[in-house]
């Protein structure tokens, strides 16, 4: 393996730190995230309240810490869902061809014709929103794209001669999939997955912002930003703090994605999405 | 080419129809009756029964679907539950206002995105190129709604230059006030997309510049700027069309958020309102309209692509 | 004064791992009206010379030169002004060199508009007539068309037209016919010869194909790993080569007129590392005549860079001995296929399209230990046939019997064990994530032949069989060269000890010197193990070296079949005749009258019914060829030709080989 690119290291470290902080959140937060303290409301950032307080006197820093895990779970969870459903579908479509492929790809085309946010809205509009449901909705939104990518990768690999060599040995479908296709498929799939995490976090927090994610008093970052709107002029820090943390997380994840791309397939560099 | 277009058209029809089924199914088939949803937890059975009768909800599902579907085809979106008015005109009005945002945005994204992408590709490695790449990273990582907040804090609250929310119709408030209300929403919509499009155009332009046929054109003694304009550019722009079509979808998503933040009375805001207030007809109607627009945008892109790409436009062999 | 004068050209590229010295002190001269061939294999740097002359090298290329003159002007400054105007270029792949979004007519007219200041209509009109001069019959139609609508040969004619538009004095050609079928290649070479004759244009022809260079060029420069190793008049250099590398190249060339009995002599070893050029002779590690003194710097003396050139002139180039015990083919049939048919692309949902018949009712027979060479150009269906025979692709109809037993569409494991395949492309035939050991072990475990320690010994035996060291077991494909990967592909196919092997263009993607080694290997293995081959190739010269029998295929059917020597000699099927006549052979003095040329190319569609070759056949007799299926005529031992031409006339044909 080549040396690990710097981008991967730097991004990975940042993401790792955020994950650790999110996991330890409840224990290391200086204050209770939903402890009201009306005497200390709308305080600017200070040494006691690192990110200031909100309209209920709650410590914004503690709330940000407590809410971190939502964004992480959203990003990674939703992506894993889309991976787990999308990749097998795509590989099956590549393998089977014929009617199965047609049916799967028509379904994919249909779902791609619906703008992502709309699909998310549709699914969440009619149920009680919450972290799990939002994660599921976002995951489902990205299933078609993963299916398409997995199918393209599968088709490319199936055209390689070494796969035909395996067929010439009479190898069964399972062996070909497991030993010939998958070991060569995972680099491009990993790269695609890492890109999806960014989008999943974005979509998830946007839906939460609109009120369709975790509900108050949870301190999901998108929700916090939404709740900060009435106080934008007096206490901008209530919205800025979670917003900047969200940006940091997204940049870090993006950088990790670029690093993975450099590591696993330099040819894809600069192709963006 | 005609068979290609015919297939695409059929596909659009299919998608729209399938969307009606999907929307209807999700709204009506999920647990909890619709009437219950509307009236809330403590409604009496009588009240529920009365509402169901009034809305025709006690009829079998396929009948309900058929009524709604045929209504759609006639242009009748049913009655808005919360506004006591036909849903159709409400949706159309909101659509008109969102269309302003959307069209200005798409034009800006196309011009600036393509322009910056080409500039970047022809000045690889310079400060402007590196700066652009850095900004792209940055813009892609900032969520739309946060942009809105930032931009409001900066321009509306601190500088007070522009209004934070609302909308003033053109004929009422005059051009400048109308434009003022549009500037912030449009800028937040376009920033991320410009980054995205310029990045793609840059790599597609680079690919064209590094191609064999550009080398061959240079070998013919054609000056560099003509080579770029006549040989590289057309081939580089073809993928841009496809990207712009996909971006319309992202734009739609952005519009929902942006309208919500800026209290801009467009289709997105209407949709959120409908969801929050369980206004079923408005919600379903809004979703269908948005999907239709997206499907049409994609169709337009496909047609444009087919017309501009000789490989699809002209088939068969010659000589 | 020479038209082109290059002295001391050196070129290096900066890469991540250090500077690569692609060209080292290259000098050559082309007089006005002269034609110089620049010959070398991959890695010789020959293509870089063309780019260097034009000033089109990319970033990171450092060029130094004592002289780089065109008509007295320094190309380092003047190239930009001369490109397209006084120097024209033809690149290798016409599909890539043409802009897919512009019409052919415009692309040919462009230099006229740019350099001659012609108005658009005038330029297009001139372009059209130019296309006609290049032998394109429907020039107006072609001028309005886009590149994707034209065949390969047509595209290359258009590219040549573009290069000649402003009547340049020098034409640079970089592998102009490599991407084309051999019959189309012959047409293009005819065209180039004619152009040289009529317009007196000078040429620099870069190619790895010595036969082409021999045909078109007066003088020859041989490049090895960036250095000129020999220079001189073409005919003389090729008939009496002096530098060991040139001699090696010629000894490694398969020649259609030598056939099975001549042994090919591969050049052992590989290219030197261009990042660290050796001060002494860079061919020394591979040279059979090398001595201590070769390590000193070798100057180019009297056109050859070898201090022993005169000494070794008399000594023959070493040719490897034939292996022991030649197992002779047994007449009984091992594989018998009848009426195999396969179509592609047929049927649509709404209007059923007739598909293309890639293989149309083909029957063939291969004896134990026999090599059947299957020859044909692109689109003839030979690769499809190879896969049908192995049941890797389903046949629409037909029957296959192997060793007396019928093989159904779902072939048994036993058949799979005994019938294997070797692929063309060494880069895609091996799983990049598997070591050599894993790749070779899998067939052993799959067929239950060996496992564990026994399998390890077997793997080592296989490596030895393909002449690779046992240490290669732990290597990954990206750590091996093309030739080595191909040998592993062969070893893998032989792992299950098959009786029958389909070699699908197994040597086509390799350099000449490596090709010779792999071809010898395949011949030896056949002799030692008694494996039967279906050896598929587009290169009849290669096939001539290994095949016992040859079958010639055209558009889905076998048009001629028989013992190798019989097929290569008259009587011929007209297609075979054209094929043999088209192959450029070194040292051949082909007389213009005796050359058989086909019109058009494989993509021109035949009519329904009748002989599928009729519309291109130079010996077409008349309506009967278009309407009636040609009868099969027999000549001698199992030599069959499907043609309407009466047997006596066929037997009276002159030899088509250009010797």
C-alpha cells in the first residue's frame, strides 16, 4: 500500500476527535444540556459559558456536545443503510441483466426523478419524525445512487477477462461475486460511500432544520440553528456555534473522502459530484 | 434520435404517474387515518366520521385515488383544508414566485459556474485556480440553511443593507424593493451550486484539453485560443448540461429550505406549511407539481444534449 | 541541404520517481523528398520525436538539441508557425484524433482557413476534393458526416487529407496503420506511396512494423531505449542488419513465408531503466554478442552503435533449439463442432430487428494435439467462435462434441477442466488482487487436482513450464510486465492439464520480441504436452508459425480451410489471396500489378444471400456471386475453399505472398 495521503490523515483525525467528543458528550459537558437557567439567558460566550447561553439559559456548548451524535449517526447511519440496500441491488442488476436488471433500474430511475429533499419530506411528512426515522429516510433517498454506482462498477468488472476466466473454470456465481468481483469493487464503492456521508449529513440536518428530524429538547445541530432564528439579532452565537461545528464536520468528512480517493483511485481525483 | 426522445418522453409520463401513486400511497396507507391526523388525538368518533364523510375518506382507496387523479388531470387539486379555498390557485401562485427565484438562480449558476470552470481549466495552477478550488471545498461543506443564517446576520442584522425576510411583488413595490428581497435568497441558493458546477466544468474542460483531438488540432497549426474555443469547449460543455439538470433537483431542495428561512412565499414554503398543518390536498398537489417541474427540466436537458451531441443527433454510417 | 536535420536530440520527462530519459542524443536527417523510417518497440521513445519536432511536448519535458532544423529554420522557435502549414501530422488512432463534434469536411478545411486564408465555402469545397483524392468515393457525403459515422480506414484517410491540406513539405506519421485491419492498412499504404510519388512530400514514418517501413521508406533509423543504434538505407539495413538489436528484431519477426518450420528467436530480458541511462551500450544485458568492452560508451560509427558490428557480421543470431519429443498430431478428432450460429443485437420490443450474425453455421474439427489457426479481420466472428466452442457463450444453434461426447449448453465440470482459454489482454486477464500463487492454485483446488503442499509443488511446476522463476509466486500483476502476465495466463490455463486450449489473440498485445518468446513457448508446450489449440489471430504471419491447419474466416463463415502450407499457397479463396497480398513483409519486392486490393472494408454491408464476400471481391464473377451460396471445393487433403470460381481457375492462381 502506498503512503497514506496527508488529507486522509488530517481529515481522519478531525473526524475522529469529533466522534470521541460526541461519544463522551454527556460525561464531559460542563452543564446539563437541557438545564434551564432563566437568570443566565442570552449570555454571550465567556469563560463559564464557552459558546454562550440560549433563550432558556441553557449552555450552548453543552448542547452542541450533546447534539453531536445526531449528525454523526445521520451521516454514517444513513450511508450504511444506502450501502447495505443499494450495493447488493446494483450488483444483482449487473449480474443478472435481463428483466431483473430492467425492473431494478426502472425503480432507480423513478426514485432519482424525485428531488432528494422532496423524497425526504414525503417520507417524513406522514410519520412522527425522530432521529431513527430521519436516518432511514435519508438512507432510502440515497439508495438509488448507490445502486447505480454499484451496477456500473459491477458491469465494468464483469467485462474483465479474469472474470471470464473464472467462468471458464465453471465457477459458480457466488464464487465469482465473492472472490473476483467484490475484492476489486470495494475501492470505488468506498470512495462513493465517503462522498455520500457528506450529503447525508447535509440532508439530515436540513430536514431537522425544517422540523422533521429529532424533536426538542434534543439538540440536533440543524434544529438548534432553526431554534436560534428569533434571536438572530440579539444572540447570534446560539445559531453560529452549532453551524460552525457542522461546517467543521462537513469539511473534515469531505477531506477524508478526498484522501480516500487519492489513496484508492487517483484517477478519480478532481471529479467532484 | 426520435426513438431516443420518444422513450424519454414516455419515461417522464411514467414517472409522473408513478409519483401520483407514490404520494397518494404514502399519505393514505401509512398508519393512522387521515382524519385522525387532521383532527388530532382527542377527536370524538363522531367528528372523525363526519370529516371522513365530508372528505370522501370512507370510500375504498382506489376510488379515492381515481377521484384525485382525474381531478389532477383536469387541473383540480382539490380544496385546501386550512385555507378554505381551492388548492390549485394557491399552488400556482406560489409556483410563480418560486419560479422567479429558480430561474434567476439557474441562470446565475449556469453563467458563473461554467465561466469559472473554464477559467480555472485554462489557468491551471495559478492563484485564481487554486483559490477557486479552495472555495469549492468550502462552499460544498456549508449547509444551505446555515448560509442563510450567516448571510442574514451579516447583511441584514449587522449591515442592515438588505431585508431579512419577506417578498414584495414587482408591480406593487417597484423594481429596487422587489430585487432587494430576492438578493439574499438567490445568493444562498447559488453559492453551493456554482461551486459544484464550476468544479465539474473544470475537470471536463481539462479532459477535453488533454484529449488527442485537441493535440491534433494544435498540430494543424490552429492558434491556442481557437483550439480551446472551437475544439475543447463544445465537448466539455456537453456533460455540463447533464449536471445542470441534476442541479435543478438540488436547487429545488434548496428552495424549500431557503424560502422557509427567508419567509419567502413560494412553493417550498407552502409545502412546509402544508406538512406542518396537515393540509393534505395542498401537500400532495405541491409535491406533484414540484416533481413535474423536475422531470420536465431533466427532459429539457436530455433534449438539449441530444440536439447538441452529434453522436446522438446523427446516426448511421456515411461513405 | 536536408529538409529535416536533427542533431543530438535529448529529451527527459520529470516524473514522481525521477527524470525519465526518453531520448538520448538522437540524430537523423531527411533530404527533400526522402522518407525515413523510425523504428522501435514500446519504450523506445519514437513517438516523442514527433511531438518534440512539433513543439507539442507537455509540461515537465526538458528538451535539448544541438540542431533541430527544418529547411534551415530552428524548430524550437519556428514549430508553431510551421505546424499544419509546412509540416503535417498523422497520428495513430484516427478515432481519437478527430473531434467528435465537428464534421469531417470542416476538420479538413480548418488548416486551409487558418493558413491559406480561404473563406469557409471555398475551404470546404477544397476539402471535399481533397477527400476525393484520398480515395474516398462519396466525398460530399463524407464531408458532411461526423467521425462516428465513418469506418476506421475512412477516418484515417480523412486525417491524412487534413495533414496534406496545405501541401506541406514534410509529413510526420506516428503508427498510422496500427489501429487498422491489415487489408485496410494495405490500402492506406498504397495511398501513402502514391502521395509520395505524386507530390514529392518527404516523410518521417514512426512504426514498430518493419514491413511497413520497408515498403515506404528509403532510410531507416532504429531506436532502442531512447538511443539510435543503427541507421542506414532501408533495404540494405533490413537485409544485412549490423547492430545486434536490429538483428534480434528481424529474427523475432514471424514471417508468413517461412511457416512452422522456422523458429522465432526472441530477445531475452527487458528494457533498461530509462531513469538511469547506462554510460555503455544499453543493449548489453540482452545481447548474445556482448563482451566486457561493451560497458564503455559506444559512439555511433558509420551508422551503427556497436564496436563489434564488423566482427559479428558473419555470426548467426542464436536461435533456440526445438524442444525434445515432438508429439505429432493424431488424426482422430478431439473437438467437433457443427453448424454453430450466434447472432447479436437482434429483436427490439416493438419492431424486431434482425441481429447481426456473428457466427453463421460454422463447423470445424480439431484433432488431438493439433493446432488450428483461425485467421480473420475485425468483425469476422473469430473471437465469438472461440467462446462458442468453449460454451462460454450460448450458441443459437449447433452441436459440439468433445472426445466423442456431446457437450450441452451447460457444460460439465469435466469439460471445463479439459478445455481452457488464454486471453489477449494481459492487463485484464489476471485479477489484480490475487498473487500468482493464488491465481494458479485456484484451478487446482477447483478441479480437485491438488491442495496444500502438493498444490504448491504443482504451482512451481507450472511456473517452470512457462519459464518463470518460482519466486514469482508472491507477485501481483502490477509487478509484472505484459509478457510475464501473459505467461501466467497460459500457466493458469494449463493448470488443470487440459487437452484443448483456445488462444484468443494471445500474442497480439505484445511487442515483437516478447511475442516471439510467448509464441515459442506455446509451440513448445504443444509439442511437449500434446495440447490441441484453437489459435485465433488477425495476424496471418503469426498463425503461419504455429498452426498445423488454418481456417480463414470472413463475416461469420469459414471461407477456406486446410493444412497450413496448402492454405498459404495457391489455390486460394479470393479473401485469403487479398489477406496474404496485404501483409507487409520485410524484404519483399512487391510488384504493383501483383497486388490484390480489396475495396472498402469489413463494415460495408453485404447484400442478402450469396457469397458474403462478393461485394468486396476483386475476382467477383457476376450475379451468381451475389445470389447463390458458393459451393465448397476440395483440393488435396482436406483443403476446402468456398467459392464460385471453378477449381481449375483457383488452382492456376499465382502465389499471393509478396516475395
